[in-house]
C-alpha cells in the first residue's frame, strides 16, 4: 500500500502548477512638506509608512497567472492627533497560450483608499491636490483606480513581427468626485470613467532597424459632466547603434473632441501632429559604463484632470539607472512639462525630480536599506496664480523573502 500511495502522491505533486512567490515589507520614516489640503502648524511633517507586499506567479506550459497585493499603512503627523490611513492595491494578470505565436491575456488592477501622500496623478501624470481644504483642515475622500482589460499577443506566423493589443475599462479619481466645474483654489479630482484601446506592432527589418506602430484611444466621461475623446496614431522607427545605444522616433497624428458640460455650448475638435523621441545610452564613468541613461522628448495632447480640457503639451525627461550586485540600484528621474496653448493653461508648468536608492545590508540576503526623495514644482490655473513647491524624503528598511519551485 505504501508504494502505490507514494506513486500517487508523486504524480499529484508533479502535475500541480509551479508556484513562485515573494514576500516583502518596508518600513519608512517620511519627512515632507504639507499637502495642499493640509494646514498644520508646522511647515515640516513626520510620517510613518508600513508597506507589506506579497507577489506570486503560478504557471504551467500553457497558463501563467501573476498576482500582487500591497496595503499601505500611513500614520500621518499632520495634526495634533496622529491619523491612520490605508491604501490597498491588488494586481492580477493571466496569460494563456493558444499556440506558439498567439497568446490571450487578461489584466485587473485596483487601488482603493485615502489619497496617498505622494498625490497619485493617474493617467494625467499630474501631482496636484486631492481634496479641497475644509474647516477641519482636511476633508478625507475615498479614492479609487481600477482597470480591467483583455488583450492578445501574436506574430501572425511572421518572423520578427509582434502585435499586441488591449481593450479595457478604467475608473479613476475620487469615489465621491465633484459634480460641478472646479473653481480657482478648489482643486479636487473629478472622477473619470472611460474605455481605453491600445494596439502596438513591432517589426524587425534588419538586426538594427525596426518599424513600430502604435494606436491609442479613450473616451472619458468626467463626474462634472464634461466628456473628452482622443485617438492617437503614430508609426515609428527604432535604430540600434550598438547593444547599449538605441534611438526611437515616433511621429504621428492625434484627433480629439471635447464636449462641454452645458448643452448650449458646441463641442470643440482638436487635430494636431504628435512626436515622441527617446535615446538610450550608457553614461561613461571611469573605465566602465554602469549607468544607463534615457532621454525622452514628447509633444502630445494632454487631458488635464482638473479642468478636463484637451490641450497640446510638450515634456522632456531624463532617467538614470545604476544596478550593482545583489539587487543594489540607484534610480534618478527628472521631468519638465509645459502646455503649448494660448488658452487658460498657457501659464501652467510642472517640474518633478525623483531619486531612489536600494542597498543590500552586509551578511544578509534578505535585508535592504532604501532611501527616496522627490521634489515637485507645479503651476496650474486651478490652484492659483502662484506656483506650489513640495518635497519629501524617506529612509526605510526593506525585508524580502523569495521562495518557489521551478
């Protein structure tokens, strides 16, 4: 009896899907300036952030499922009595292999809770205030970002060709968003609901040259009653000068239409060229090239999350990345964006600088020291005439534990 039972147990274990998982947690001590929705007595605040995280991958020959769960516990020191705020994030993705050159995929992600102190910007990539100030110095509002999408990946049996596309539904903003247009100084996020389409194609013409094609569209309905539609089409070319240096250029065209809140106002159409370029190259330091740099410049239509207007905007950015042994890394980002319009947003501008470092502690494979910092300078017509500067720094301890069966 023992031998058949052992054989059956072995078959069950061998036929079970392989599972890999990673458990981690980080504890951060945060020093920051007040948010625009806070009016504390001190110009500098101290917070405590506790973030556990669980990631996993379940996979067979045909199916791969990824998931991640991360709650954030933020103990704010903005007022006389500390407050606890919780933000929860869930991410799942499933890839199913129909045949060697055709995959189906599904993605769902949800973030729900009070606004994080970093001022989540969402698709607008802005860093603007979350809720208006009240007599109690702060009015808590639940925030949600959820996206559900289905898509595919295929090569159509053609060598060096890849085509991928997704169609999803997105809800982003305050759960109880404003229902009227925003006034100056009352910068609350309207809730956005929209379908989103993404299609990308990549074809390698030569070992160093590739053609790319991207299609992006969404139709956004705001809680204020406004509505914006946008469709972008951009063919491109990518050239690899060496294994470490490549350049991509994507000119295109964008068409959009804005529908005002009032029925007596006519919709406005937008047609504009677009351009996105990026250059990746290593930065020489001494006799080695350990730092990878990426420079990007874009001219695209921007859907302002506060005024809901569709405006042309240019932005430039620089990313620096250094990776060392045992997952040590240093990341740096610099961004500047400015609308190119003659409307009410002509004086807006935004600058953001970020840095992050992760260093493994000696004599331990599970402990890391982490440091972060960012600085933003924002000028927006809804906030007011004067620009707003904000910053935060944090030092923390990260614990990671990986385990799995390959």
